[in-house]
C-alpha cells in the first residue's frame, strides 16, 4: 500500500505558510479552476460520455454548469463570507466585544463517487478552496476517463502542496484514510461512509458524509398527475437512475395509480423515444456488477413498461414495476438504476409509518396541493432535503444546503454551506 504521508506533510507545511488563507489567493485559485473547466469543457463531456454514456446536455448541465455556478456564486460572496463577524455581547460581559472568525481547517481529503464523477469531485473542492484549505482529491476508479482527466487538469496546473489528485481504487482510499487530515469530505455509499467515519475517528478528524438511501416519492390523490409523471420521470431516469437524489420508489394513492402509470409511460417515451436500448442519449449502467444487481430486480412485481436490457452495452430500459410490496428485494436497498417500483396506499398515515420505520432517506418528494398534508409530511418524516411538487431540483439551488441525515449522511454543502463546511468558526471575546 502506498504511503501518502509525504504528500500530506507537504500540504500541511504549505498551509502553515498562510498563503492559502489570503482571500486574493483563494479568488485567484477559483478563477483559475473556472478557466480550466471552461477550457476543458469538451474533454469533460467526452470523458463522462465514455464512462457513463452521459448525453452532452446532461454533462453540460449537471457536471459542468452546476460547478461553474457554484464557483461564480462563491466568487461573488467570498469576501463577505471570509470576514470576521461582530455579534452581540451579553450584559454580563459589559465592556467587551464579540466576534466570530472563520478559519480554514487545513488539509482536506475529498473522496468522490462515480455517478456524477466530475461535479461530485470538483464541487467540494470549490468549498475547500473558498474556505482557504489545501486538498487531496481521490476520484472514483469506476469512471477512469474522468478520473484521468481530473488528475491532468488539477495536477498540471496547481502545485502539489496545494491541490492534488490521487487516482486509485479502494486501497488508495484506505491508505489516504490512514493519514491525519484536518477534514474529510466523502460522497458515496452508506456502507463505505461507515468505513470513512471509523478511519476519521482514529484521528478525531471531522467529516461530512454525503451518502445515499431510498428516497420516497409520494403522489397523493389531489396531485397534478401530468406534472407528477413528468417530474418523476425526469428525476428518476436522468443518468439512468444513477443519481443520489433520484426518486427511488413511488407511493401513490390508489385512486390515481392507473392514471399515474399511464402518464409515467408517456413521459418516458416522450423523453427517450421507443427504442431506448439503442438511444445514444440514454445513460449506461456503470459496471457489469451493478448491471447484474439491477437486472435481478426485473422479476419483482409486474412490469408496466420497459424490462429490456443489453448486458454487452450495459443498458437497462426505464422500467416501471407495479404490484410491489415492502418485502420485495427491490425495496431493501437503494436501487440506483432506471427501475421504478410502485406501491399503492389508501391512507397517508400508512405512508408515514412505513417511511419512518426505515433508514432516514436523502430526499423525499411529495406531489399534492394540500398544504396540511405537506405540513404533516414535513413535520413527521426526517430526511435530508427534498421538494414539494418537484423532484431533485432542491440540490441545484445555492441557497439550499444539500446533505443527508442519519443513514443518508451528515453535514451539508453548496453555496454558503460549502464555505461553512470547510471552515472552523472561532469565537472571540475581546476586551
Ligand atoms: P462507493 O461508496 O462505493 O465509493 C465512493 C468512493 O469511495 C470511491 O472513490 C471509492 O473508490 C471509495 N471506496 C470504495 N470502497 C471503499 C472502501 N472500502 N474504503 C475506502 N474507500 C472506498 O460509492 P459509489 O458506488 O461510487 O457511489 C454510489 C453511492 O453514492 C450511492 O449510494 C449514492 O446514493 C451515493 N451518492 C451520494 C451522493 C450525495 O451527495 N449524498 C451523491 C452521489 C452518490
């Protein structure tokens, strides 16, 4: 196993020079990163196409656009975020003043997954740079073209003691996790999140864990079913269902189930045509292991639409499964693929009972016009974040901190939350 101590020592020594704390240095680094992304736009599009058959439009929006948006928002606000803030002082401390000073943690480790292999590697880097840290990034080995591109982009243009990409598999993560970083930011599965948390505990290193889970989508009897079908299909089948906040399963009121099934079918074919297996703009499954795992779910319940697959090209058609029960294999773990199980309900209390019995989801979506039902769901179910009458778009707002809770993770980022995540807030009483 390789030893990364020398790299971490170099970064920690560089951090101690104080250079990375200079706000102008951070602004220059973010501007350089932005230029690099713009210069390499076609390389990024090609890499994610090779790795996941990601269509250009999705790559531009979800891999590149989102990160550029984060950089622009950060550049606009950084000076304010990085300044000390004066706060109130209680009467018992009369004569003193109180301040909160944001300071960078130091050296950061970012471990990234494969599903949005560019965005989920670089968006955390934006926060780490903005807060004034150094960083080591370990991209996913399952998307080797993007990993190689990231290594070239970062390692050829930034000094190793500031930002560095280390490519590799599990052994590389394991070796990196033995080092004494000042902060670890991990995106990936709940199982590996536990391994990361355990490794971090040995050094008492704080962590953000951006994990997954089964995100429910509830469609109530009063919902606008056209809108619900369109937005569920969009959120579920983008990137072939390999999105951490994709609707994992649908709970639909029995009065509107048939209508929803019909409209979901229509929405799928309107987006991807009738020969989806050969559609060049439909994403591929990342590996044969994931393909085989997903394919085994196709005999759960009954197929409403879809069900075809092509193992040679790692494609699974968008598939809707009806007559699913909570005990079916597909309902045990996060699906992370283009298969959508449907469970019908009669009473919303069943829905709440079933969801709260399970691990806290990363996202939840509710389609209903009824405000008291909206309040009831929000008040009674804990989940990372979500949307009412929409899917997945909460994660693309700079103003909404994005993260999980319980088994779906801890901590949050995006916008100001990214700066805060990578900063320690030092409280100072001054006489
Ligand atoms: P993963 O946990 O298998 O891998 C993530 C990273 O951890 C990779 O870089 C991998 O090399 C590394 N890794 C794998 N096994 C390891 C081990 N034993 N020790 C140390 N490091 C290890 O996750 P994945 O398959 O890449 O991603 C899919 C999962 O990530 C899904 O559960 C999904 O919901 C979740 N996810 C969450 C978010 C979020 O923002 N919350 C975003 C994307 C994906």
